[in-house]
């Protein structure tokens, strides 16, 4: 008998290594430059972040919304990510590359990133804009190759 495998209604998905988890946040060019230079955020500078690249693209308008023109990838420790999940979280619709809401939800974490959690900050705005450009010219097959792999994140027991 055929059994349908379906995505859970809510799912944490994230790009990660054995020691880090990548989250994204959009910010102004000035805040992005400061964060990239110091590899930390000014207090109050990072107040909401998502582990979903596609949700970050949607929330920032592919890095084109005012005060959200730059999208940063922030690699944080797994322990930091787990602690952040205990803070204020909300569920938002996961998005496809055209920003259409999908039938399951992704997590958004509202709060600050602690400096001690951050291992690396990089600018992914060019990639986001490249994807948008490929989509605008009907090159989905190339755009999907640029999207980071974000498998389901299994939360630690405890």
C-alpha cells in the first residue's frame, strides 16, 4: 500500500556543520558593514533571524527592502542555536524561490544573537540577488543550484 510522506506542518530546517548552524538576517548596509568588520553585532542590531534562506529572501525582498538591503549569513554554535530556540520564536510560512507560501511553516527567532555564539558572519546578498536575476529570466534550473541545502534540524534531547 502506498503511504504518503508529508512534511510536518512545522519544521526547523537549517544549513549546518557538526558544530555550527547558519541563520540569516537582513539589515541596513551600515549595520552589515559594521557586523562584517567586527564579526559581531552592535547591541540591538540583530533582533530577528531565520535559519531558512528562502524565508530570509522573502523577508528582505531579496535584499531590496529599505533597511534590509543586505542579508547576512551568521554561523552560530549549535549550543547557541538551541538556546535561541528557547527564546521567543514564531512560526512563519516557508517560501519557495518566488516567495510563494508553502504548506508548512519555518521558524523565526526573535531576539539578539549573543556574541559568544557567533563563529562567522558573511554577506549572502550577492547570491540572493543572483537567484532573483535567474528567476526573472526563467532560469529556475540554475537558481535552485545556488540555494543552500537545509535539511530538517533535529533538536537535541534534554
